C-alpha cells in the first residue's frame, strides 16, 4: 500500500477536534450536523417544509432518533414537486440530471453549490492520499472533460495532494485507451470495473509491453473477486473499492489496506441500514438497504434517502486502526438479475463466473424469459477457444449450472468482434420478456 494510512486525521480536523477523533467525537459531530440539516431543510426546502408526516418535535436527542423521520425516495427526486432544492437556482454551480430505469424518460435532478463541490474535492484529495503517494502519476478512467464531473473532481483532488493525474480517452476504442495507458505508465489508476477489467485483459492478450500498476481505485459498480484477481495478475495492482453515487456527492465510502469493508465518509454523510420492504431500521451487522442523510450540504439536502443499494454497517474498530464506521456492500436492491424456475440468480454471480475465465476481455448478458428461455452471453475475447471455456465454466459453476438446469434455461455463448460495448458502463443482466 502506497498512501498515508487512514482518513482519521483529516476527519478530526474537519469536525473540529485538534487530535485523532474518537468514536464519541464523530457521533457528537454527526448528531449536531443532523439537527442543523433537518432545521435547514425544513426551513429552506419546499419538499421538506411541506411534508405532513414529520414528527414534532423534530430535534434529535440521540442518533437513533432519526428513525422517527420519514424516508425520502428516488421518486421524490424524480417528481420534484414540491422541489427538494433549498437555494435559488442562480446559486447552482452544478446541476446533474440522472436517467432513471424504465421507459417513462423521467429523470432525477440534483443541485450542487460551490461548497458542496469543494467538500467532494477535499474528500477525494484525502481519500486518494491513503492509496497514492504525492508525486505519483495516476490514470483516470472516468469521463473528465465536463467541469465538475466525477472525473474532473477526482483529478482536482489528486492535483491537490501532489499527484499527477491524466485522463484516459475512455470515449474511444479500447485499444486507444490501452495505448494511452502504456504511454503514461502510471503508478495508480481509477475507474469502473468494466473499464479497468477490459483494459487489463486486453493488455494481457495483445502481445504489447507489460505494465506494472501499484494501486487501483475501483468505483461505480460491484467488484467481483475474479476482477480483483485479474488486476493483481496482469498489473500487480491492489484494488481499493469505493462506493458512492451522484446523490452522495460522488464520494461515499472507501476501502483501506485491511480490505474489510469500506470506511464511510462520515464528515458529510450519515448512513443507516433499513429493511428493504418495511423501511424498519436494522441493527449493525444486518444487511438491508443503505439510507443516506447528507450533512453540511446546502444545495439539495437529503434526509433519510433510500439509495436502492444493499449493504450492512460494521461498527467495531477496523484492523487499520480507523474509528470510522465501515460499509460492506450487498447487491443492488431490486436489480434485474436472472430469474427462473431455479429462483433468482444475482447478476454479480454471473459476472464473477464469466470474468474468472482467462481471455475474457468484456461481455454482455441477456436473459430471455418465457417459452424458449435463454441466457445469451456475448463475449469479447482474443481467442475463439475462450467461448468454449466460458460455456463450460458456466455449466459447471456450483451455482449457475444447477440454476440453469432447474430453470430450464438454454445457454448461448457467442464471440463478439469489434467495439460493441461502451467502456464506461455498469454491467447488468438485460431481461427480455418473451411469450409464456
């Protein structure tokens, strides 16, 4: 590991203690910020001001009191009537529109002020300092052309810590990106699992010069064991997982050298875990839906926002020495996986099984349901033999194989040529409903 250890010293300075913080220090800071956020949102945000299901009084005496407050959903953001925005639109520095799933075309709109963006840049600076040395070159495989995009904010944070970030051409071909990576020869790299996995596997099979990369920040999608293994084999890279979403201001939680959960960004977020069906709060260690309340945010505060991501909170002290709470991620709540007579098969299991096959560069998965059900896998690979290996690996997989048989689903694996996939994307199982 090449960085500066834990985030605790920065957290202590941010929350106003002149030493390493204790758990009590962080809890007191978060309780104070939660009460300030609730009061501010109730005063300035039309959505929170007009809600009729607020308990009275709203002030929290203990962190657990937050469970008395109503939840906020993605539908509330999509509807935007009444608006959740707490400042005039003229104060916006960054307005982000996020497409939602489904066919309605409705979108979530998020609003960030200069102070909101500064908080994210500071988090990226100090978070990356735990895994990257000052003076190191860092390849950024996120789109970074647009001001205040996640790639741009990450590069600004890296520059502040004294690293030398360079944006890779992720909007072009895979070979172009690989050429740029070889020319840069970075000490570290940051990007989505699909992007980094494809680059590593292409470099492994194209006959070009090998590359040594020390650390990889991996974010914006689930990270499979086979993906981590591929980065270690091809680049010798230690993968550090990060969780975040646009609603959290991009930054959310980051793995440490212990790789035993992701340390939560507790300067700016308060996390809960609730039952995905009832919304009932769950105790530490129990898996459910991640719920976020933003702290210090003025543009668009979110109170008990249901993220749709699964996970559980770990309260005990980490082996790295940090007192920050840790998040262990689960799957996406309600994400289309593969479902049939053998039950629902999470997409992450299929992803891990396919990428574990040597020679797989990238792939897509489509499940056609109904009569003549079929799991169709399109694989980008250097050698035709890889297609045979993928099919065999899926059929003999201890979970996927029995599921296919029990569900009566045909398996079709085909090799795809050319650049059929976007480099920056989340890997999903596409479900096509056929006739029953």
